[in-house]
């Protein structure tokens, strides 16, 4: 479905082939030796990495989590022109509050991170409350993260990230907005 602002709905839909390839790669993982008593001084302990790989390979239910994200988070894609870098296809979550006069809020994930960081607080931000304002929330997947396309030229930095985020908010009709980093 296309929206009047040039955006279209997005649904996470990782293919079975992609999941199968991931499982094969995890099966082929070769783990390094570990120094005695290294603990966290030289990175994550080998036992923790092995446990994590085992969980991703045999314990994580991708389809369950994919479905939950698609149900809980209204997701969209939009092409945005970035000066000197061409057009990037940007993914974002957009949930409007039902409260009249709600404040537009741009939520920017951390690094490393993703749009999923907004998941737990989104219901709280959009709800009506006598104790705090309500928000229309836009949680962007920064270029190169999540489902947003990555720049293909060198030099993309903080100024371009800010340009993308601002252009998205303008495209959604928000000249003024708050920002959560």
C-alpha cells in the first residue's frame, strides 16, 4: 500500500533460503583457541560465543519473532535523496498517537542497534497520559542498518544521517519535532 507521502508499507519477510544459508554458515563456524583465564580481556569468552552460535542455529525461532515484529510495529519504506549520495531507500516505524496535539518524535537507534530498540517504549510514548505528553513516533533505521539501504560512496557521515532523518520527518509532514537519541 502506498501512502500519500510517497511511503509504502513494509513487512519483514526473510526467505527460507536466507535462513537456510545462515544455518549452514553457523554449522561451518570454526572457533579459535582461547588463552587460559582470558575472560573478557581479549573479547567475548569462547564459551559465550559458542552458546550464542548454538542458540542462533538451533534455538532461535526466526518466524515467531518476525511475525511479532510485523504485528507490533507499523513499518514503512521511502526513497530519500541525499545530497552527493543519490537516493537511499529508508526503512522506518511510524505510529501516530490518537491524542490530539501529540508531539512528533524522531527516535534514532544507537550503534550497534536497530529500529527494534523502540519496540518496548512505543506503546508508552503514544498513549494518552495526564503525567506526560503523547507522541507521534517515527523510528528510523539509519542508512546501512536494519532494512534501510546503505550508501555506496565514501564520506557518508553524521551530516548525511541528519539530512536523511530530517527529510523523512519533512516528508511525513513534520516541520518541527522532538528527537530521542
